[in-house]
C-alpha cells in the first residue's frame, strides 16, 4: 500500500450576487396592540470552510476527502487568497500532524480571475480533493484566508478548521487460524487440515493457501468478515517432536490486507501417545 497521498485539485472562482435577507415590519401578536417586530438583516460570512465529502473504502484508490471554502471581500481588502493544509492523526489517538508532502497544498491560491474581490458581492470559491488516504487515520483541513489592499499589503488574515474525516481500515485481514495434523493410511504421510479466517472488515475472494512442502496452492473461494474456510493438504508425516510445516495464506500477496505480518502458522506435530 502506498503511503504518500496525492492531491487532486479543482478550483472554482466566480463572482456571485449575494441576495440579502428581506427586511420588513409586521404586527406582533402580543398583549400590546401596537407592538411591532422587525426582521434582522444577516450579513453573509466573510469566510467559510467545511468538509464536503469523506469517502471510506477498503481500496486505497477510492479513499478521499474534499474540502470546500469561500471568502468575500472586506473593507480595504479587495485582493483575495486562500491556503489549504492537511493534518492527520492515528485513529488510536495522538497529535494532529501537518502533511507537508501533498502536492498542491500549503500554497496561497488567488482567484483565477483577478477581478474577483473588486466588487462588494463577489465570492471566491475553492474546492480541493485529496486522495489515496492512508488508514487508519483521521484527516482534517485548515484553510487560511488572506485579504490584501491594492498595493498588496495584508489587511486581514483568518483561518478555519474542518471537522475530521475518519478513515478506518476497512480491508480484509486473513490469518491461518489453525493447522491440524491427522494420520494417513500411509505412515510416511499425514493429512493437514488448515483453517483460514478473515478477521478484517471486508470481503476477500480467491484466497490462496500454501504449504512449505507443496508446490501447488489451495484456494478458498470467498470469506466475509469473521468467516472461516478450510483446505486440506496431504504431506509428509509429522512425527512427535519434529518441526511441523508452515502454512501461508495469500502466498502471492495478491490481496490488499490490513495486516500482512500475520499470514503464516507453523503446524504442531502431535505428541507421543
């Protein structure tokens, strides 16, 4: 599994006409017959950032997070720019750490149309997607906003942090749960019954099982989470006190698993009767 995230960037900068809430007067139903109430006009926020999408998947290529941000001009600040940064931390706990290795992040981005911000009702919108997220981690974006005057002097800076995008490990995790040795009619051979289990969180298919003494691989067709399957091998005898053979699930490493270091099991030869 690749450990480096790759950014997919989509920037949208448009001038929008903001429609303010209507202001009006109305008679209030109260004990005072002439009491009046007035609707309050709410000014739009000068900046905003939020997590738009958090895609979870067993597949690395299908995991991504999308952040959306917007900003409006402020008095004295008609030049607009945003900077997006990505932070991550393990789901098991720890500190948020800045990911400084993601292409396209960490730089100030002005609108593609330099006139955006020169009109009072302009809105600069920005959207960015970061894919191939590593698991199991939580991710969040910090968006910084900068307003500058016509001479390029910074008149205001703000920042906002999105809610986390939690990416649990949804991949299958295959283990050899047991390897039982049974005697064969031929005393030079033994029957090995191998149980494979999926202790992960998604389905695995065409699961190969190999043995140190066998050139061919046995297969379990499909295992869902917490399901087990069984294969058998005929191999050399396993006399008491001897070292048994090793069995390995997914010997070709064709299945993307949550843990790759728990795929083998050494069979135990039976004790003396």
